[in-house]
């Protein structure tokens, strides 16, 4: 590992923690309906939206109404996107004359973008019109992210309110989350990206004559910056171009790389503080952030080590994967070495691994290197991150509410062990909450295992593999881990645009999203109706290091116990083979 | 406790036999479906047995001997879990038998009218209904729970309380409740039956310890859901391993597909069988422990709630202090001789049968040798204490001697043109501030002085409150005293708070207010006037000596009539939860080692490199699988004593308790199976069994 690489990672972590507090506090104000400075600019738009759609933003909803509004809205959005994909050939802003999508492909994309997954079974520059990219995908990047944050806001209200039948208003949360959080941040970020050289144009693709003659080269262009800003911030991850953020038009400079990878985690990290702020006990938010951070840094270190160590088989052939110090021994100019297959030389090991870990920790899924080419252990880390249920930061909103489901299980176990009916933030955790939390944790795991089992038995699914054997299993396992947990990251090798993956994966994405979201809202509704138990000496503190450790243990053990056998047949055996021969 | 009920030892051979018989009987599917974890193990046992039969006919997926061994140990897993429940129930049943014996073949004399001399008929105790009137005379057993409406008697309650000294039961007041199965020793009583057959306290308790009528408590249901979720996950893990194994074998072109036997074995090892098998036993044993502490509970829910109690309301009299206040000092008013005061106080109290009155007579005798005097010839007329006058006294010819509360006496002397001396008022306030009760004595318009009445604290009470505080429970004393007096006693006893000048309404209001704040309130008391408050409290412990109304309103009855018994009840409630939590943690932590045993065993033939995961260096794939299954079964047996006795609870902070239990059961649960499985593997290999 190079000094430069580690330094960059440390700066990254410091920036992430530093931003959590101000951004988190600001988001708390957004969802609490407190006055905001930005209301001067966006207030009229907010009121106009309410007036045009006939919404009373102050009308409180019970959790069932809230869930119904959320589902209907998402369903409508998904239908619009599906139609857009099927009819893009006849619609404007299509300079490359892209044709209609196949129905199964269109279904998969519609499910993918409305669930904040952004699994991409297509190549953007080769199949989508500018209109589809902007009015379809970019709009969903905003709305699916705002939906996730709205559900979290409802859950936090559930934790905070006492003897209350309602959890807030979905439209209020959706509009404010979009207008006051995602839109301003994306606007600023898009302008920054343009300054770095990310393209933003409606012009058709450029054609360049090559020096050696022959066919002129087509250079794909498009309104990329506006989409990339939100794809990073909203943990969407669906790249404008197929190469995603490895593409120089999506991620041109070291600075753009730093801010893009920062944008992946910043809202999810800050939402921890939003929770602390809204429930009136900042320590609770910091404890959750600490738990996420510890798992993140731990797995990042393993991934970094694995990639830096490289492949001993190659080393035996004389390709030295070790970091080499330049002549004169200045550590700043060390040649990184390590496993560079599938990585951009301009990013190197540290920035590629940091991105890979962050993008799978959060359910982002954008890439700046190809995970399929990682060493087996290095590739296991992103896969495990998703299999943990996307709760280490996770998607905006969805990551934290997923983590809170684990918190419920943890306080249940911890509560039993101190001899009290479990409670979290003064709310008693009963059978109903346990049922819903179990459902939320169970469903994605079952989807991953079931999808993989079907995949290894299906001829078409097997034909989509880029590699045979254990690595082929890893590819299929990775695909379903990604889709069922709404990540969207792809293990490059797999050709997933097949009816099998499109339909099964589309279902996995929908179930994985809403079968977690609905139980979460049910918990919000149930908790809001309860009284708050005052803290006493017999209360188990949920902000101390002990609880953080226990939470981490529960997340890791549930994840490990569920996926260890499958991982053993995939990346683990690959790694052992690579090392042992 | 005097060991009136012999609780069978877990190692008693007869008890063991009975338990084993019961375990086999419970292999019926309908006894298994209630517990999803053990039901899946039961299905797995059936499946492996079928595979064994198939292997016997030569079509087996593995050697018949190996499948037989796995199937046998899976059946043992189910049997051991059955045995745990049977053992816990067995102990409860032994107790229930003893309780029931007390009630067998009792005849009752039912009266037509609620009078002793009404016409009577002989009926079976079982035939009595709520509202029936029965007559019980010396030497007869009381046929059912009820309330005395006429008469007074000495009752031997040892059958339910284990206390050999007989107690007085009489109509009216707080000592009117009688329990079925106890025996009248002297005199007679007429009792109105308050319960229908099968609904008495004893019946309900017997139901709870026998387990037959035991309903799952809320917390148990929540835990069952978690366990069911884990079971489903592991079922999916093992089921999807089959296609993945087929794929791997095909791709690698080596090795054999994982056998169903191995996958079932893996599933049973992963499923939370340790806690799943012991869950019922823990609950039953908790009720049994409560009975051992001489507390009858009517619902498991209340016991569980006891662990959560954070506010405890205690009646002062009889709970914190010894019964009644005692006179300790005569303080004369200026210009009055102490003996004159004592004499007047003595006279006014001669006919006063209240404990306070009697203590004044005793004090006067001790201090000045005043003896009982026959004052009838003097034309004495006694005025008993009433709530309206708030004083008592005696009229002796022209003398009108009164004693009572300061303001009542002040009004009395004022009406006769007298004056309340300022010095006496100071004394009154001082006494009140010290936690005593001042009783002012006046003779006509003249105030003679003040008698100091004092509460005497029960021994060791302060230590009990300190323990409650460490458990995180706030104690509130309830008393009819004025705030000053109450504050002094509260400080002396070490309670956290007090409610003075309490009326039934105020008590009820206090409980409701605590509950609105989200607190869980426990209350312990004896009097009838507490019944509404008891009914409102979350955990309500009535005293066995107390009124029937109180017993009916409470959800527990303390047979020892020891009001600080709540400490014990809270401890048992917490123990119940901790035992469940500890065993769940242990069970899940165990899985890590089992993966390291079974995964290399199942897949090493396909991918020899996975042998690196065999960190325990288990001899062969078969011995590895068998060792894990055997460990999984034996750990249930090994933990039965812990499940039945409960994990130790100490009154320390929640964080410390959690840390200790996580270290012991979490980290311990991670390490123990590595050692255990290795040891079994070494034994199996040495004995050439696998």
C-alpha cells in the first residue's frame, strides 16, 4: 500500500465524518418542516406543486395510507418509465435514433430505476435516447432516492412520536426531500462536474477521423453531468455510459473522482445524524454511524490488502505485484503495484478499492473499476457488503432504515440479556416489531439465495457467464446479491440482458425494495402509537461502544451465517486455489 | 419456606424415567408443530430415517451406517428437547400434585341463607359455585376460595403457604379472605364462595406450572418469531446448497454432490435448536421458581412484566413499618406536670382498643406505673374515634378529656374558650417533622400536652430499597400520613418518593400518571381499599393475609405475606428473560464452529482446497458431520439445568450485565463448540465409530 493511497483514504474518511453533522442537521430541518434559507428560492415551487396536485402537505397519514401513497407513486413512475423505454423511438431528443427496448429489458430497467437499484442490463450510449436518459432515468434517480429518505423520515417520526396514529405525509416528505436536499446538492455538484470536464450536451455523438484512417470513431456524448451528480448522491449508480465512472467523460479528474466517491456515502452517513437530531439525542445517530464506519473501514482494509497483494500466480511468472519505491526512495512516488487488472491506471489500487467498497456499502452500484477482475477475496468484499443487506451506509434512507431493522433485533437480544423487555429510544419492541424486522431482514436474503440457486440450474443463465467454474458461480451470486439488495453494481463479466435475469432480477428488485419498505413503515406506525418509556438505570444504553459492537456482531453474523456456504463455493474456493495451487 | 413440597432432583432415577417416557410420547406430530424450530428437526429426522431405509436396500446416497448414525442423533435432538420440557413440567407437576392433594375429597355444608343456623345440605366441594354460602366448623377443610361473612376462626394455611403457625381470619376488614384447601382449627365461619370451580387461584397456578394451559407470553412470542425467521433462513441456505453443489461438481468435474443426509445435518446444526428446544422449559421453570418463592401467579405475562417494573408502590403500614405506630413520649404543655398528662392520656385510652390507644396505656404504665382502673363507677362515657371528629376521649362527670389531631383539639378547646399554647404547637410541628405523629391531649378548655406516636421501621428494609435502586426500580411509599411525617419516614427508610395523605382516588391517580409517563408499575399491599389501585397496576402483588378483594384484583398472591417479596419476583422475571437471551445468543454463536466443521466435509471432495477451512482438523468428512450433530444434541442436555435453574441475575447496571452475558454466552458460545466438536471427533475416531 502506498503512502499516497492511504493518505487519500484517510482524507476521504475525515471529509465524510465532517460533512455528516451539518448536512444531517440540515436534513432534519427539511423533514421537520422547519424554516429553511432555501425556501426563498424553492418555496414558491414547493407551494405550486402542492396546489397543482391538490395536496395538503400538513394532512397527517397513518402508516397504511403512507405506504399506499408510496407504492402508488412508485408504480405510476415505473409504468411511465416502461412506456418511455418502449416508445423512445417515436419520441423527440433522440439524435441517434435509438429503437424501442425489448419488453423484458424495459421491465427490468423500469423496476431497477424505480427501486433505486440502477442495475443496468443495457449499455446507455448504445441503446437510450437523451429523452429517456433525462426524463426517465434521471427523474427516477431523484424520486427513488427521495422515496427512500421519505420512508426513513416516517420511521424516525415513529420512534419519536408518542401515542400518535400517524407518521407524516408522504407527499410532503417526497417534495421536500427532492427540492431541498437532492436538487440543490445535485445542481451544485453537476456544475462542479462540468468544470472538471464531464460532458453536458444535447448534440449528437461526435465523429472523429482517426490518424491511421479507416472507419471514423464515434464518440458518445450527452447530458451526462446532470445525471451523474444525482446518480452519485442518490445512491443510484446507473451510469450515463456503459463504463460508468471509469469513463473519462463521467469521471475525468482526480478531483472529480474524490467528490464522486464522497457523494456516494455523504447523504447516507449524514442521515445518521439526522436521526440523532430528530429524536433529540445526537449520540444515537453517532453510534449508528460508528457501527457503519467500523464495518466499512474493516472491509475496506481487507479489500485493499487483497488487491495490493495481487495474484501470486502472476508474481510467479515474474509480474511483480508489490509496490515498488521509485529511485531515490521517495514514498510519494511509489509505483502502486498490486492487482491492476480491470482498474484505471489513473485511479490505481487505493481509489479503485475505495470506490468499490463505498459503492457496495451504499447501494450505489456505480463503478470506476471492474469488480469481476478483482482478486477473489477483493471481489468477495463488495459482494459481502451487499449481502449484509445494504445497511453499512446503504441506499439513501433505505440504508439507515435497514440498519434500524438490525438495531431492533440487536436491542431485542440485548434487552433479553439484561432482563428487560427490549426497547429502543424508549419504545418497547414487541412481537409485531420483531415480525416486521425479521421479514425485512429475511426477504432479501431469501431472494439472493433463491435467485442464485435458480441461476445455476438455468441454461440461459449459465450461458450469460463470462467464466466457468467457481468464478461463474460468483458472477451469478453477485448479480442476485446486487439486485435483491437494490445495489445495482455489476460483476462486469455477466451478460445479464436475458429474459431470465431480466424477469427474475426485476422481481427480485421489486420484492427486495418494497418487502423491506412496507414492514419498515408498519414498524413506524406501530412505534408511533406506543408510549415512550422513560430512561432509567435499568435501561440499556444504545449509544455506547458495547451496543455498537453488539450491533456490528449481529449484522456480520447474520450476513456470514446466511452466505458463508455460497461464498465458500465461489470466491473463497477461488482465493484458496489462487493461494495454494 | 419449610420444604413442604419435595421437588424432585433432576438426577432422581424415577424422575428421569418418567421424563424419558414423556419425551418419547411427545414425538407425536401434534406435540411438535407448536414449536417451528423443533418441528423442522423432527421432519429432518423422518427424512434421514427414510434415507437410511433406502440405503438398507442398497440404493443409499451414503453408507447405511453413517445415515443411521445421523438419523439416530437427530432423533436424540428432538428427544432431548422433549425431555427438557418434560423435566420442567415434571417438577411443576410434583408441586401441583401436592397442592391439589390439599383439596381432594372435601365435603362442604352449603347454607340456604347467609346465617349460621340456616338449613344446610352436604355437597362436594367441586359442586360449589360463585355466590354459594358455606359453613365451616373447627376441624373442617375450607372447600373453596371465599370471603368470610360471619364469624372468626383460627385457620391452618400451611397447605398453601407452608407456614405452620395458624392465622386468624374474621369477617369484615382485611383479614376476611380464605383459600380453598386450608383448614379451620377453632370456632366456625360462614363463607361466601367467590370463585367457580377451576377458577380458583390454586387452579390457575396449577395450570401454569403443569404447562398444559400455559400460554406463550408476549416476549416468548417475539422470540419465537425471531427463531422462526432464523430457521427459515437456514432452511433456505441448506436447500439452495444442493443446486450450487450440483453446479460445482459439474463444473469442477470432481467430487460428489452433497448428500441429503449431510444437508439435513447441516440444517439441524444451524437451526437454533438449543434455544428452540429449551424455550418451553425455561418458561415453565420460571413459574416453578416463583412458586418456590411462595408466590402464586395467575399469568406468565405478569411474571415477565415483573422484570420490567421500574416503579414500585408500597403501602407504608405493614410494609415499610411494623404494623402500627407506638406511643413513645409524653410532652407536657407549659405549666402541666408530665404525670398529669400521662394520667389524662391513660384515662382517655383505657377503652380505646386501637393499637395506638393500647400503646399509650402501655407507656403510661411503664413511665408512671398507672394501672388499669375500673372507671365505670365514675360514670365514664367513652367517645370512639370517628373520621368526622378526628378525636377520641372520655367524659368523666364534668371532665371532658380528648385526644386527637392538633387542629381537631384546637377547635375543641377554642369552642370552650380555651387557647392552644404556642409551645405545644411548636412541639406538634417538631414531632411531625421527625416523622412521628403528634396526638394532643386536652382536658376541657386546657391543653395538657402532646403524645409522640412513632413508626417503627421493619428490620433490613433500607437494604432492600438499596437493592431495588440498584435494579433500577424507583420506590414510592404510600401513606395516609401528612406530608411532613411521610417525608421523615421516607428519608429514614430510604424510599425514593412518597405519596402523603393518600386516598384510594389519589393512589389510582398516581398509578395512572406513572403509566402515562410510560412506567411499569408494581404495587404490593393488603387492604380492601387498595383493590382499585391493584387492578390498575401492571404487577399487583396481594398479600395472602389480605382481603379477598385485594387478592382478586392482584395478579399475584404472596403466600408468605412478605411485602418486600417483590424484589424476589422482579429477580425471577428478569432471570426468565436473561435465560432466554443468553441461550439464544449461545445457540447462534455456536453456528460459526459448525460451519467450519461441515462445509469442508461436504465440499472438500469437489474442491480439496476447502480443506483449509477444516481448522479443527477433524478426521474424516463423516466424523466431522457426525461430531457436529452429536455436539448439537448433547448441548441441549447439558444446558437443561441452566434452563431450569435460570441464569444468575445480579443487581448491577444494564451495561455491565450485558457485557458479562455477551462475554459468557456470546464469546463462550463461539469458542465452546470448536472444543466440543473436536473432542467428540477424537472420541469417535478413537472408538472407530466413524
